[in-house]
C-alpha cells in the first residue's frame, strides 16, 4: 500500500481519496475473485489472477518475487496453469517467473541499468549442457513431451542458476534463500508427519493405490505434497547442512534452541523417508563437511558417540525388525535391481556413444521403467554431447568453490566464509550422490540444486575474477 500511495501522491491526489481508492480496489478484487470461483471457467480465471499477482511481485521486487514463487511452488505449480494451445507447454508459475526474470535481466543489461557479470567457463559449459540435451529431443519417440521435460528439468534450473547469480548481491540475499529452503523443509516435514499420523495423502493431485503407499506392512511410502519420498529426502539432505550451520553460527540462546529443534525434526523426517539413498547421501554430506568446518566436526563426532551407544546395545533386536530387513538388507547385492538397469544403459550407450538415443528413450529400448542413475540417463539420452558438458560444469563448480574457500579470508569482495563453502560442499554432495541411484526427474530438486550453486558460487564470480586478474573490485552490494 505504501508503494502505491507514494506513486499516486506524485500526481497530487489527496491522501483520503488515495486511501479510499485503494480500499475499494482491494474489495473489488476480492469480490471479483470470489465471483470468478463460481463460474464454469473458474480454474482458468483463478490462474490468470494468480499469474497477475506473481507478475506484480516480480516486477516490484524481483528477488523477493522469486522467493515467493519458490516457497509456494508445491501448492501452485499443478493448480495454476494457463493453456497456450496444442503443442505448447502451459504457462505455470515456474515458467512465468523464470521467463519474466530472464527477460527482465536481459532488458536491464541491454539499456545499461544492470551490470551483467562476465560469462565464466561454468556458464559456458552450462549452456553447452542445455544444448547437448536439447539436441536429443529430436531423436525422442515423442519430441513434444521430451521438449517439455527438458524445459522443466534442465533449461529452467540452469536459468535459475544464472538468475540467482545475478540477483543475489550480498550475504543478506543469500540468507533469505536459506530461509526459504528451511521453510520448504519445515512444511514438508509437517505434511510428512501428518500423512504418517493419519494415513491421508494431502496437497497432491494424483490418486494412489494401497500397494503404492507401503513398502511392506507398517512401512509407509509418503506421497503427500511431492508425490514420493525421494523428493522429501533430497530437500531434507540439502537443508540439514544449512541448519547445522545456522545452529553453530548463532550465539542467541533461543535461536540455537529453535535451530536445534529444526535439526531434530529434519533428521526424523529423513529417517521416515525410508530411502537408503537419502540416508547414505546425508552421511556422506557430514563426512564431506567435517574436515573443513571445525565446529561441525566436533558436533558430528559427539553425535556419532551418542548414536553408537544405543545401536550397539540394541543392534540384535533392531536387525530383526521389518524396517531393517526391508529397507537395509533387501537386495543389497543388486542395489534393489538397479545394477541390471545400469548394465542395460551402458550397453545402449555403447550403441550410440556420441549423440545418444534421444531423451527418455531408455524405457522403450531397454524394457525397464527407468535407468535409476542420472549420469547414465544423460549418457543414454544425449551421449557424450550432453554428458561431457554436464561433467565439466560440475567439475568447474567444484573448482570455483575451492578457489573461493582458499581466498575468502584475504579477498574483501568474497562475502561467503569458509564454513559456508564447506556447508555448500555438503549440501551439493547429497544431490550428486543421490543422482547415482535416481534419475533426478523432479523439477523442484533440480531447481534447488542449481539455485544453491548460483547463490553460493555464482554470486562470487565477479570478486573471484577480480582477484584472479588483480584489478580493483566492482561493488559487491
């Protein structure tokens, strides 16, 4: 309201008229929305209203609008869609937000209102990765469906990496992104606990049979909000290192208690995913962080000692439970049948090593439902043309983060600290480890991963380049 009032006051309209007009407009919008919900085309009308609301915030405050889209993602993404015609992807909040932010950044750079960071090798290999996988669309059995999947799972996350790199200007912006990630993890945990308590699937549009809701008797496969436990696991494993960082960083007693409670909630949620890949990736993230984050290392060792005592005492009883038998000991030699899929993927890749067989053709060619390995998925789909840029992108991100870790104590323009880089390594490692046993076929997981890279590593690119060239630093916010 203050923003609107300040603009209207410029044209000398009396304040009472401004206030009354804004009040009547707000009431009118509410009545209009209520009326639209009663109409046969209510879904379309609500989608248009929501799109306009998103645009308002994205235009007014681009970064805050981006965070609003991110935190509302699971509640709006499948419910708000504007059809654009046959063969074209619907205009969802994600596509709208990313398209607007990308266009805005390019327009601002074109007219000189924004200084675009120089293109780095990371950016170039990210672009080549998109182009390599994009080329595989034309060899797919359903090019339109494949193109939509590439748009949502690869192109949009890469664009979000670059948008985050440009919009996150200082430590406060970075902390806001961490706040949103923790909020997403918190409400994900709340929804998970509700489903485990009541048995009801909420905030998800698909219907599930009883067989698809349980691994075995009493071991539930949570489906609310995200559709499967693998997404919950990915969110928790990325959020837990940041929670540890916040817990160890704060000196306020109440804040430390709250972050400690959140750690407990997320660790319980991680356990309730009953996903071995999530458990293993979380453990690996702790191992990755420990050598480079002294305060965490001490806490981690203490937690290991505390957890080891009851495990040692009750291991015989625990090893006989359905949970351990079903989710730990079952089909370990083939990783729950994944090794057969991986061998099939390698055999297919050898048949077309350079260009691959086309995006998402593994299922048709192999007879398996999914390859269950993101790296092999890219190899089979796009061959070396897609895989080499992806691998180079990841290796360069790691190299840049190592340079930041080494230089941040002495380069003023680098506003992330060494402990935070260690946390980034831990959070990013969970994605890379889980990619070995899953296809990362969920947009939100890729979005969070690439935004994390842009927020922590990409945002430091200018200062890092300046330190490389030994030239005066530009303003870093």
